[in-house]
C-alpha cells in the first residue's frame, strides 16, 4: 500500500472508527460483557493494524446519530452506507458488502414483491435517517412513508406493528431473522435497493481517503471480508465486487451488481 497519511487519517494518534449498532449484519454485541464485534469492527481493527495505530470503536445507536456526530468531529472513519445525501460531507470508499433493502409485511397482506408496495394508501415504516429512509424518500411516489421517533434497532418494525402499518422497510437479513420466528409475517420478494456498505471519511482529507480506498480494495480481493462475514455468521451477505468508483452504491431494484 501507499505511504500512510497518519496525520490525516488519525490526527489524534488513535484511529476512531464509528460503527452503527442498528446494522446487526455488520456490527454485533459479543459475549457477556457486550463487547462490540462484527465484520465492520474486524475491518476497523485491521486498518489500525496496518497503519500501526490503536483503534477506538465509537458506537452509535443508528446511522443518523453517526452522521450527526460528524459535525462534532467524533470519528475519523465510519462504517455506513454510501448514500448521496451524505456524500456532500463524507468521502466514501467503494462498497465492501452489498445488502438488499426490502419490506416486511403480514403474511395475509396483498403484497408479494417490492413492486406491489408503492401504491396510494399503502403506509411504509422506516427507521428515521437510515439509508433506506433517505432512498425511499427520493423514490416513493404514491405510498406514504412514516418514520420512527427513534432510530436504529427494530424501530421500523416496532412502528409497523404498533401502528398497524402495511410494510416495514429494512435490510433483508435483519427482516428475515425477525420473520423467522413470527409465522404471521413475510419478507417480500425482490429488493427496492441495493445498499453498498462502505467506509467514509470527513471531507478534506484526500490522502487519507485515497489510502482507505486502496485498503478496502485490497481486503476485498484478499478474501479478508468474506472470512469476516463467515466468522460472524453472515453467510448470506454479498462481498462487493472490485472497485466501482463512479457507480452509485445504492441502486434501484431494476439494476444489477
């Protein structure tokens, strides 16, 4: 890899890596002491190892909280979805994993696929400030979007159930895990988006951004990310292909990786 721009990457001498606890596909609490683990944490620690600096994992309950903390300069790198609404303030790497965004519905609902949802009178629960909230806010034309008061975790599902809404939007692995134990629920076929999970850095650190982009390309190619997903039980998550800079990390369901 190229020369490490440590002054840009970790100005304080410790790499502060922000992770989103509501994305349980990539971040999990482990053991009795609740230590944070998961593929995103493994990536952060590997980045710290390569640059020879200690790593501090900075946790946030939701992506919206993580993004807001940028203004307070509370992190140096962040593991979150590459979303156009965030790109004005954050430089992103290429995606390192791809996660489908889809809907949870009741088994007796008149929906079977994501294309059935955007209709007049349909109410969609979303987690406030999530990548799929931002995406659906741009693309839904007929259905109504309702946002949870709190962000993260099962907030969208809780809103969906409490308010008797039609569907809840979310990450397919999380929705599938929830529906597995509730026969009255179903996860719809297809996807409304493909979420590219990436590493973000504050704007204005071009050397650091270039270095981390190269790092992500290398750990994708080496199999490190695939092994991290396997070790954390996320076998259904797709490792993103080689760098797609210039292509959107968030794609409509009609697009293909």
